[in-house]
C-alpha cells in the first residue's frame, strides 16, 4: 500500500496504473488503455486479464466485465456501480484518471498488510462517473508463486475485517443506501472467499 501510495503522489501523468512486480503485461496495454480513456475522458479504462500459471506456463483468459455496455464506454452510474460487486479485484488491469482519484481522495490504506487493492477497487467504482473496457486480455496475473498473498490460508485472512472498517467509513460518508447495500454484497463475497481458503483451526 505504501509503495502504491508513493507512486500516486509522484506520478506526473493524466492517468495512473499499477503493475504488481511479479506480473507482466502486453507492451501495448497502456497505450490502448490510454487511447480508450481519452476517447471520452473516462475516469477508468480497463482491459481483460490472463491467469498465468508459473509451473506450467498455462494461460487462462478471464472474461470479467468486458461485455456490453462497458466495451462501448458508459456514463450510466447504475451500470458502473454494479462493478463494485460484479468485477473481480483486479485493479492492475486498468488506469485511473489522476484528477478523479485526487478529487475523491481515493488512495491506499497503509495499515493494511495485504489485499489493499480491495478497498481501492470498491471506492473507485463507487465514485466513477464514466468507465470503458478494452476487450483484450493484456495483463498477465502470475499464480503459483511462493509467498503470494492469494495463497495464504491462515490468520492473515483476518485482514478482511480491517478492510471492512475502512469501507464502512467510506460508504457511510456517501449517504447512499444503494452503495451501502452493494458493500454488503462485497462483504459476503469476501467472506466466502476466505472461508473456502482458511484452515479449519482458524
């Protein structure tokens, strides 16, 4: 979180993107995302991504939130808000308009030791006025790497409760009941994720 936050503070461009150090991208990814973003001055521009399995080299495309109306670009807030619970936590496959992030005070919570991308995803889709999807799979999310957060199955998953404290404060400040309802869906999804992974003794 601190590295991403520092990067945001130092960034000079109109849009900001993040690549995890163990992943890789199609060399044209940012060019295509940027051109799509500029076509309507969209707050968020994102693409599809691939699961890349380290041991076998197998690549699996993830068709996530790439269909209509996202690939045409949309300013329909109801449709955008649905991404809060309908899109996976994959903030690295998109770019975000710097002024949009600054105006809404969206950054990263440095007290979170892992999964700091979950609140960022929820907060950006809760506040975005426009999004566009590029229906290509240009980000490669590496799996089966030793030490990955997504591989943890112990008390480290309790960090979700700290994440929810931040999101509760953020959503309550919007005074929007629909957003609060969508947050409840996110919580249920996250708990199911944790319960499927966590060791029984925890």
